[in-house]
C-alpha cells in the first residue's frame, strides 16, 4: 500500500512539473496565456485532463503492481498564443521541449540522490527505493512525449527544427494525421505489443540502466 501511494505521488509530481514547465517557458518567451489561465501553477488539479490523466493514472497503478506496461497519457494541454511569441516556430518548439526536458532533468537529479543514498555506510539507503517510481515515470513520460507526432510535444519540436517550408508541410501533415498515427502506435498490433512500446522501450531501458542502479528492462 505504501508503494502504491508512492507511485501515485510520483505520478502527480511528474505531470505537474511537466505542465508547469510548459506554462513557465511560454511566460518567459512573452506569452501570458497560460499564466492568465492559471496554468503557471504547481497545483496538480489545474493540469488534470479527465481522459488522458485518468488513463495515465490507471497505467501507473498497473505498473505499481508489477504489470509490464509503459505509463503514457496526457494532462490538460497548456495553451499559448503564437502571436505573442517573437519567433513562433522556434518558441513553440522551446515551449514543447520544456515539459519533457524538466522531466528528464528531475530524473537525473533524483538519480544522483539515489546514488548518494546508496553510498557505503549511508544511513539513507533504506529510502532510495522510494525514488525509483519518480525516475521511472519522469523518464517514461518524457520519452513518450518526445515522439515526433502531433499532439505530442515531439511534433512541435520536430516542426521547430525543420526549415520553414518543410516545417509547414510537416505541420499540416501531422495536424491531419498525427492523432491517427498515434492511435495506431498505441494499439497492440506487433505480436501483442504496441508500436510505441517497440519504439521507445529500448530508449527508456537504456536511460534506466544509466539512472537506476541494477535496473531491469521493461
């Protein structure tokens, strides 16, 4: 029961800092939309999405009970007004990257805390295991969101990195078909596994081996 509560707390922290980072970056780049809508906040309730966040919570609970699932889902999207941005294409990419970026940074920082706790004769070794769910969820959510498909953050990042003409073509294509592609990748279709799992599991497992001492693959 304690570990289930830790997983739920990790879930709340992960999605909250992710959405807060989007709102913070948008505000820093000159667009106050998210701030005016109350999204520049560490209150998890303002970031809750009835479908995406509930789905993520269910998968997190399954993961806490040992199910080999990849926690993925979404929170309430942070809106921004491109007309308030100096360079809409570049700034949209920065706003999108802020979410997964802060998740990866938090995972790295918590990994350092774990390694400190596991030092010989450390009196904190018993609490190191409580940080693992935070690292797992932050890495999983970050890598999932970096998939270059709309409406994930990776779609906007990809568009921001491309030359103007190509960026417009890719943006139009992903706006039309991105959600269909995403649903196709989420549904089990490759020997019972989802396409997303086959794509991102190697990346996530690689990061786990770096960040979590003695970690095992998903």
